[in-house]
C-alpha cells in the first residue's frame, strides 16, 4: 500500500522535527523558499527555555510565560509548552543532541522576564544552528524541494489536498498530500529593520488566509531590543543572553537607560525594553550595550564576537556595542489547537506561523525554539494517531490571481510604509492612512517577486486592521492617543 503523503512548507526546526518523526511511515516532502539552511531557526542565538533543574519547575516556567504574555496567553497551551518541553529536550539528548555543559552540569543562561536561569545553549550563541543541523542531518528519508515558493493551498471539498509552488524560474509545480503542514516562520521581512532571515516575509500566513484559515492576534509583533546598529543600518541580532550575563543598555554619555523603568532593569520583558529604547532614539540618543560585566565575552559569544569583528566594531577597547530595536517575532498567526490543526481539514500550522496561544501579547525569551520542538512533536503524534483517507486523484488548482489595476509597490517602499505604520508604537491615524494606501493594490502571483510582495501587503493589511480593533495598548501592541506625525 502507498504511504500517506505529507507536505511540509518550511525548513526550520518545527518542520524538520515533524519530518523526522514522520519520515519512516509516511511519504514526506519538505518545500522551502530558499535553501534548507535558510530559516529563522538557523539564526537563533539565545537558546531553549526549559525547566530541567531540581529548583525549577514547569509551574515556575508557566508563571513567567504568562506574566510576560500580559496574561493574554491560553492557559492550556502554556501548560502544554512548559510541561512537555523538558520531555522533548530529554528525548533529543538521548538521541545525541548536546547542549553546553561545564563540569557535567548544563550551562543555563538567564534572559529577560525569567525568574531564574533555565536557557539551554549549544555552541555558545549558535543554539539554533546546532539544533537545526542536528535534526536535518537525520532526515534521510524525505524529499527536499529547495528554492520553491508555495503560492497557493490546493483545496477540494473544503479540505487542503496540496500545494502550488513557483520555482526560481517561475515555473509552476503542484504537490499533493493527505496532510499539509505550514512551518514557514513569521513575517520579519515586512519591516525595514529585522532579525529575520531574508526568506521570512509572511508567506505562510498569506497562504493560510487565502485558503480560508482563521488568523488571530496579528497585532502582537515583538521587537527585539538589541540588533547590531552601524551607520544607520542593522546587521543581525545581539542575543538577549548578553544582557543575561550582565551587559547593560546605556546612552552615549554612559548613563543607564533601564534604571527606574522596570524592576528587572535590562532584563525586563522585551516589549518594555524595546519601547523604552524607541523613545530614547526618538529623542536623538544613541544606544549601546555596555559589556564590561560580561565574563569571557568572546568564548561565551563566539558568533557575536565574529560578527562584531566582521563589522569592525572595537568592542574589546570600548566595551560597547551599538544597538537598535528591530522586528523579531509574531505572537499571533494561524489559529490552531494543541495538535497544530487549523479550521481547514488537512491543514496544520506549527512554529511561529501558528497561534496556539502560548505567547499571549508578548513572547517570553527563548520560548520560540521550545515551541518549535513541542509542536513539531505534537503534530507528528496527532497525524500518526489519525490515519487519513488516501487520495489517488490529482486536483487542478484554481487559476492564480493576476494584477488587475495598479502596479505592486516596490518592496523597499512597502517595508518603509509598514515600519512607519506598524512599528513599536502605533496611532489610529497612521494605521488608517496605511490601510487607505494599500487599497490601491491587488494580489498577483505570476512570479515569486509578485507573490512575495502580494503576501506582504495582505499580511500587513491584516495587522493594521487587527491593531485598529484593539484600541488599548497590551504587550507588544502599543497604540498612542492623539496625532503623531
């Protein structure tokens, strides 16, 4: 008998782990917009948060997650994340995954809004790369489709049955399966300044929305406080773990920024730190991370040190790193249950593209990699326990939409507009102006470039609409009263 077919869109940890658990019993295909190495998972510096020590507990982790999320989280989802997380971690360790240790004990880091050190690291500040590579190296029985962009979920009788893709030459390819899993990451490339990989532009969100899936909490976008900032441009992330090891945010004159702002000072929740820095920058301040208190900086953060050297930052002499906030993580997304199921039969979503409710209005640091592991495991377990009816008949997808009126905007122009309207702080006026501007355009997906810009427009409109509906500030959604130009 032929195996059930599984199509996974996205090559990060969530999709790769699901593929690993399913590949022996299913026909698994992974489709990725870039190469298998291009994902936010690969770029993750911080680590994986998990309650694995005797003095820690899932209950404590639950409390920190809920508090950071401004109590907008779904309790059952948070409980699943914090309780099942350590089990998944131990399973990976038994399979050969190694996390950093010293004298036989895990080197656990401290990050913002955690009441105690519980962040597992691998390769110092290269946890995402080490973990993703470990999982992908075991994917011996999957079919890879790299450099192909999914542009449409194929449906039949209100059920997801396949995916329509464009390759790098803009040629169409259709793939069919009994289970379609979105693991495409978030939407960082909508913004002019972001920590996200070049391929992460909201495609999975647009795919789901166009297919009729429900999306929620789209107004909650987390901005990471510390991106390397040189001559008006950002060059990648400076992990929150640096502050966890003692670094402080300072102004150019050396005064501390977070004193008097929050009891946790530099390790306050990210929404608070980012908003504080944005206010300082608006007043003309230059922002730095002062690293004098960080012991063995270069050995603890080899990847960051190499990046600083590559960009000729004299951090050894000055003990300062120039930083700036940037778009980092979407708390909202495609609404799913705790098995990754969406409201469309046969369509699942896991990782950042999904909204299970674990993050609430503001994600707790290092819960993102934990989410990919937990729900990568859970969607695989659900599929294994619920056989689907196999299909032999291919379905012809509906004709793709083409531009009807006004040309699509330039990508950089679109990013700048989004940055102004949907940034760290928002106003009703700017949101309304942005939505009016977007109404000049329609979707087109005849080429990968058209599809990407169309997806960005569609997702940005949904964020702006959601932000207008939430009239009070909450977590990462900060809406200002009055008019600000």
